[in-house]
C-alpha cells in the first residue's frame, strides 16, 4: 500500500475528532505530487534528502497543533550529577 492510499484509508477509518498529524517524506517533489498529497490529508510534505532541522520544525508545529507541549529545538544543557 502506498503512503497516500494509507493516509486516505486512515482518514476514512479514524473518527474526525482524532487529530493524527501526517508528514510525507518523498523524493517526488513535483507540484502535482505535492498537491495530491495535501488533498489526500497530509499535513506536511518534506522532500528527500530530509533536512533534520526542517523535520524537527514540522514535528514541533504538529505537537502545538495537537495541543501538546511544544518541544524545544535548542540543545539541552547537560545534567549535572
């Protein structure tokens, strides 16, 4: 099963009150592919090769949209024993 078909089936089987963020990561970057992905219910679309900062940013935004605590993209200070 392809990713976009999976997303379409996910939205058909999940209650509308469930907010599952979907991020597509693909080497296919044409305008038509992007439009099809967004129309199928994908929240974010990242091209390969994946930029780690872009992925972390997308995940941080998804947690905020879901009402979860925002994650920090800054490196954390080492714990002191």
